[in-house]
C-alpha cells in the first residue's frame, strides 16, 4: 500500500518505520521538506513536500499538531477536492499550549472536533480517527511477542475502516471498529484526560476492571 505522512514528527516516524518493515511503500511529507528529508533518510523512505505526499499516497497519515490539522488540510486544497479518493488517518491530539504545565488539571484540548473538521474540509476523502490513543513510544517499544495492542478506529466509510484495519494488523495490533466519525470527539477528549493522569504519575489502566469482570456484568 502507498502511505504518505503529512508531518515528520514522532508518530510518522514510529508508524512509518513499522509500515515499511511490513512491506508498505512509505513517503514522508512535511511543510518543511528539510525535516522530511531528515526522517526519510533515517528510516530509508522517499521524502518531500506535502504536495509531493498527496501525489504519492493513497493513504495519508495526518501527523501535524492537532490544533493545526484542519488548516493544513485547507492549505493542501482539501475543500477543492485535492484529497478526493484518499483515506486520511487522523492520529492527532489537539492539546492546549499549557497542557504539560500542571498535569492532570492542565491537560485541556485546544479543540475536540479535529477529525470532524478535517472531514468537513477534505472533500471527497474518507477520514478515520485512529492511533491517537497510542503514543509514539508505544509503537517504538511494541513487538509481535507482546500482548496485542487494541487500536480503535472511528470512521463512516466501511472501505476506509477495512483499509485502516489492515494497516493496524500489519503493526501486529488488533483493530476495533469503534463506531462512526461522530464518536471521534470522545476519543480526542479521552486521550487528553488519560494523558493528564499519566503525566501526573497515575496509571490510568488501573481504573478498568479485568475483561472477565466486565463481561460478567
């Protein structure tokens, strides 16, 4: 599959490297092509501008800061249909600028409608909210011998869900159809809430009962 990243940060690095290892063709695109070049050379992929990325990718991984993501889509001609036919994976979290100042209280979102707004501006494209609950560090450390990671996918297009699910499985993880794109706002809010607890030194996983207990109810 031809995958292009829109951004050259940690998530494009972690996922791009693993997708290449799984046999996919990855292109690193960035607003500053010199940053794309650094990452491209590191992981051994082609690289260039965001415009180059559009031309390459049938799947686009949106990996810019979340609060900026809708405007990036607009700047790339999204409202004019420039991205039509692509599957856009939104892995962003639009954290406020002071999010890390005093966790957990400071972990607020600059906006909680990133995926919905990206979909509104990307005419003719299919948008899926995915990977935003699993930080780059998770993918950098995960191996196929570990417990399978659960990866929720929120999207409206069944074909896009299957495409993204395949890419999740190629990361040795377990995809879950978590509902339509209208549920993406819950994912965005939950990510900020859980991250706030985590950076305050609390293991958010301890809030949940084991799966057998949940099933018994």
